[in-house]
C-alpha cells in the first residue's frame, strides 16, 4: 500500500508537471505570436477574444494532457486483456455478450459530434463574455458618464445565458453515452445469463461463471472512461483548432531579407504619392509631404481625415497601398521595423500606463536606463514634482 500510494502520487505529479509546463509553453508561444502581429490585426481583433484563446482554449487542453494520457495507456490495455481472457476461456459466451455492442456505437458517435459542436460554441461564448468584460472595464468612465450600467450588464447576462446553454448541451453529450453503455452492457449480460440458463449449467462451473461476470463488470469502467475520453478529445480538438488557427495567422508586413541600417537623425521624412485605405474605406489619397530635419509640423483636420494614419504609416504599423514613406530617401520597407521604431519617440493621444512603477514606465523608452537617467527624463517632462509627492517618491 505504501508503494501503491507513492507511485500514484508520482503518476499524478509527473503528468500534471508535464501538462502544466506544456500549457504554459503553449500560452507563451501564443502570446509571443500575437504580440508580434501587425497593428492592423489588432484593429480587427477583439481583446476579449484574444484573451480567451490564450487562457480558456489552452486550459481546455490541460485536462486531456494531464489525465487522458493515463487513460490512453491503462484502459485500452485493461480492456484488451479482459477481452482476451474471456475469449480464451469462454469464446461463445463472450461473443454473445458482445452482440449488442454495435447498437450503442451510432448514438455515441452522434453525441460525440454534437459534443464537438457544443464545445466549439461554448469556447466562442466564453470569448464573447471576455470581450464584453474587456470593453466594459476598459470604457468604464464612458459607461458611468452615460448611465450605461444596465445596458452592459444585460449584454453580459445575455452572453452568460448563451454560454450556459452550450455548456449544458456539452454536459448532455458527455454524460449520455455512459448510461447508454451501461444499459447495453446489462443487455449483453442478460443474453449471457439466458444462454447459460438454457444450458442448464452444463460445461460451466460456478468459479468460471463468477470469473465471466467479474470480467464483464470490470470492462464497464474502462469502456466508460474511453467513451468519456473520446468526448474530451473532441472538446480538446475544438479548442486546439481555435488555438492553431491563431498561430497560423501571418503578418502582412514582411520584414526585408537584408534590412538596411536606419539613420533617422538629421534625415528628411517624405510621404511620396501615398494612398491608404482601411479595407474598402479610403483614408489617404495621393499624399505628398516632406518634413525637413528640425522642422515642427502640425497636421490639422477633421476626425477621420487621416492625421493619425500618417503617424501609423511612419511607424510602419501599416504599409501604404500605393506610394512610399521614406526616411533619408530610403523606403521604410527596407528597414527592419525594430530598428525603425527604436529611433522614433511617440506620445499617444491616450494616456497608457502599464501596471508597474512610475520609474519602470518611464524606463520603457530606454531599456537599461539608470535611475539618474529616469529622473532626468521626469525632469524634462516636468513630472518630477508630482512623482515625488507619491508614496516612496
């Protein structure tokens, strides 16, 4: 019993260790892939949907990796061993008990297909819940300013109801095959009993009869486990399809095979006959603009006229459909985006602070900056006074 307890613990610990590490690696890979996609991808994607794919869809795989592995090895071996023993000892009785097995294959297959569809729908509804939550918490000031709390709560409630409906469909498709299998197994056992009763006990001792019964009953649990496992694999398949669909998303901003060095200091910035559209909506048409070193330029116009789009093109968040943006006469597409953006400082319209210290937020612009450099930057931004008033200065 001591060894049994030890090996059971090691079995669970090692499988969980492998599963948790595998899921963590997959989440990191997924996050890394998403964060390197171009800005155009994020203008189309929903933040809650992306968070759901990273957390919920990968979480759906964890159970399969941690527990299913043991079932995949142990239960088929147990089932085959019991079946082999029965066929060796009582081939005719065994075949009689298996006559009814094909009856439950069709409904189990139907329920498995429904389970996969419900699992896919449940994952999508979970993503919708995440999207409503992300949008609501991100825009909470607007919601409060316009008394929209009841509206967003009703949106969340409706998404939650849809999730519950699909989740319960998933439960039905998961749990129905088990009782069905037990009922069919009972029918098979009844056929065995009828056959043995007609024989009048001839040719079968009480010990053999007990062994047959024990073997048949022992087959129920691995059969149920494998049926449930198949259903869980279908759920995992639905989740993994969503994960690998995202991993298959490719950047539409290719990096140059042989990038040129970007020297932006003292260089002219030029927009040369630039056309750009968001999908079918044209924003910029035949834009020609030259900005000389040291020159300060203000872009003035109505909302949606393309002012921010020009800065996005300069940062190469997007590529123009026609024309080119150049620094020092070189097309931005000939620089690596990392080299280009390392030489541009951006102050956005929205104030964005990461969940970290003030010092770390300032130092994001120059990784490895010293405390003195961070303080000097705060002085230049005229932020030192209110920073020093904070707890800890």
